[in-house]
C-alpha cells in the first residue's frame, strides 16, 4: 500500500507556498505523524529553509554524489539504471527531508520527451514519468512515514507534471490578488487534462512488476495566504480579491458552475485565511524554526509570545483540516 502524497502547488509565484509547506510539515510532526517532506522545486528553497549553509555544503559536494531528488533519478535519466533510495535528512524527531537540487532543472527536456512515448507502452518512458513517485515511496517506506508533503515550483512544465502525477492530493495556496485567481484559471483545466492523459498512459503499462501512481491529483482545498486582518475581517484592499476566490475555484478547479458559491469564510474548500505574522516570520527564519516554536530566548516576548500561541492554534487547525480531508487518521497527540 502506498503512502499518501500531498502536493502544495500554485503556478503563481510568491504566495508563500514554501513557507506553508515548511510549517505544515512541522505541525504534522508535532501532532505525532511521521512526515517525509520532499523539495521538488529546482530552486531548492524548502531545502534551504530546513538546513543551514554549512550542512548544505556537506550534502551538496562538488562531485554531486549525494542522492538528492535529482541524484535519486540520475541513473534513470541517463539510461544506465533506475531510481535509487533518496538521501533522507532528519530535521526533527518524526520529520525528514528529501533534498532539493538545482540540477533537477536539467531534467525538464527528459520528462517532456518521454511523455508521448508512454502511449506506446514504452517501459522506460513510464519509469521516467513515475520516477518521482517511486522515489517518494522508497523514502517513505524507509522512514516509516504516514504522509509525504511535496513542494513544487510555480510553473506548468514537464517536471511539475511528473510531480503532480506522483501526488494523491493537492493543496492550493493563494494570495489575495488577481494573479492568484489567474493561476487558478490556468491550473484547474491543466489538472483535468493531465489526469485524463495519465489514465490513458497508465493503461499501457507493459510490465506487471512496474508499480505506477494513480495520478489522482485530487484537489483538497485552498488556503488564502498573508492577508491582513482588522477587527477579525480582511481589510478592504484584499477583500475584493478574496471574495472572488470561491467562484473561481469552483469553476476552474472543481469544474462546477455553482451560481451561488459560499463566501470564503464558510466555503468548505477553504482551509484557512492565514494572517501575515509580519514580525514573527523574520524572527523564525533567523532562529531556523517554525514561528510556533519561537521562545522568549528567540525574541518572542510580550505580545509577540501571544502571537506565537495564536500561530500554533492557527496552524494546528489548518493541519488537522488537511489531514481530515485527505482521510489521514489523526494521532492521539493533544
């Protein structure tokens, strides 16, 4: 039985997606889940959020022998082997990371070229397209993970197509702006096309020994990121865009023409409206920990420590909703 994979993705950059994955991974771990988080963005921002420069220099040697996400698929890409177990870097008691790698960007053409060959039942082509999923499952089994979280770059290219095919579920972070709405309009139809095209290719698997992902890519819901609140409500400049999100999500992502979608605050597809945490975020980045782990020794004193407690509750509620939607049983941690 495969371990569920949840991807966090929007093809609009700058919405705080990587920061979100980082915090949700830590919260799932704090709640007692064994979590594997994978950096499938060639920019490697999630990896640098977890690890400092000294550790990265050790793990990214000049001879590039470490099985980062790219190293784990390198032999397959070169046509001299298959995927190998990835390097699992422990970053917490129940939390480990599959390292990102800028070299992954060189695989874009390879993933693009093999896509049509899958329709011919080409086994190597199917192995390449399923490489991410098979690496994630190898890592999850080795770690004993309950769930895999994946961070992706903001584009609809061939690398992300393979990464999304590897995903059972999709969480979509959104900014309160026009560009995020346009990102939804691009993403929804693309997901439906990729899902259907993968089903056609999945049926052409010539090998009974080659296990392939289902490519479900089921949208779980969306999160509105970094809006500003006043008296418990979004300020006017953001409210205009936030109010348009449900209709766009229903139409573009769910392919439903609901004439009267619910407002964001009561939309069952909206996981949360996350506040900005302006002063806490740079403090957390300097301390190299999630904002809800900040202590007075880190500078979170007085009212800031109260904000840390609020952040803990915000992210716990958000994370538990994601787990519930993905039907991943909660642990007994309270």
